C-alpha cells in the first residue's frame, strides 16, 4: 500500500477487503496471476457485475492494482493483480468479529480444498515424488501454542522469499515456471474423549 497510508488505515482497508467471501476468492486468484473481472467471473461462475463491484472494492482498499487494459468488442477489458496478500497479523485478526473470522476461514478452506481436489483429479498432486503432505496432531501448552504460531509465520516468510527470488529468475529467463501450492495450517482441534484408531474407530482390545 502507499507509503502515506498509516498502519490503522491499512488495517481498516485490509479488514474490509477480507470481510467478504467473494472478495477473498478474487484476491486469491489475483495473488496467483493477472486477470480481468471477465476472466474471474467465468472461472468462479459468479455474476460479472458482482465480480466487477468487488474488484473495485479491492482496488479502493489498495489490495489490487490496474496493470493493463485491452480493447474488446468496442469496450475496454481491465486487468488487475494483487498488491496485498490475503493475510492478517494476529493483532489484526483479533479485531474481526467471530462471524467475519469464520467466513474468512470458510472461504480459505474452500479455496485450498478446491486446489487439492483439482490437483488430485488432474494427476499433478502425485506427479512429483518430492511433494510433501503431512498432518501432525500435537499436544502443547500455551507457550508451545505460541511457538507453533511463530514457527508457521517464519515458514510463511521463507516461502514468500522463495517466491520473490523465483519471480526474478523467471522474468530473466522468460520461463513459465511450475504452478505450486503451499498450504500452512495450525489450529486447535476438539479434545478427544477416548483413544481412537484409524478413521476414529476405537482400538480393539489386545488379544
């Protein structure tokens, strides 16, 4: 965002931008690539006027910027890219009402699961033997929880730095690159009342 924007103003704009499911989906697409409202409307199968409206909201919130225009059948198609990732600090996230936080989580999960499902269906999920999938249930105290949150943030920073370096190399070599997805999840799960085996079944007694 602009250098003249204060932190409070930035927080308010970002929170407004991320407080609607469709805007979250649009911003996720524009984080991946440059696109026009018409392209996004076809991909999401949403009404074009609604997509255009929410892109304009994101633009006013300084989360996307116009990067190109193209004449199309007597009109002009506008192309945008993201300027702000769909991320909030813990302090910013705490300001949001529970209902907004739940909408954000639901939109993020829908987007992430759709990416996983699409990759599995197309065969790219397991195309590379060095792909990584893991789920690690843990038991931690409050300090451990804070350390997990910090570790997730550190990893995200490393991922984004890798992306920045890659963008420079891809531009230099005019390479299309390898489409990839990195998903980070750290959350509290319900307390288990009894020990369970695979798929939640109770472990059979030892023979």
